[in-house]
């Protein structure tokens, strides 16, 4: 196991060596973080957030079709999936 080179930030949990998770609550601001990660693809949550964001823009069917094609392995080029 690799030794952690950075101490655990306050109110954070080290979930893997060197990977700390900390909740975001006021009075914190985005400037207080070096990296923010979002789960957008049903890894930890139960919905495809990108599809739901597309729904708000009136493009859910189009984006959902791309998502489904990628999940079936039909789109393997990330740049192609953005077209």
C-alpha cells in the first residue's frame, strides 16, 4: 500500500489511498476544492443524469439514444459520441 502524502482534510473520509471524500455544505464555496467529481452515468445513482439534463433542453430522446448505443458498445470513440 502506498503511504498517503497528504493528510486527510478536515471532515473528509479517505475512501482509498489518497482519495478523500468530503461533503459540500455552506459556508464552503467551490474555491475550497481542488477537484469535484459528479456521478452522471448510473454508477452510484439510479438515473442517467446526462439524459435528464438533455430532457430539460428538449433533447432527451436524442441523447438517450446515444447513451444506449454507447452502453451496447456501438460507440467506442468518445469524440464520436459528442457529435
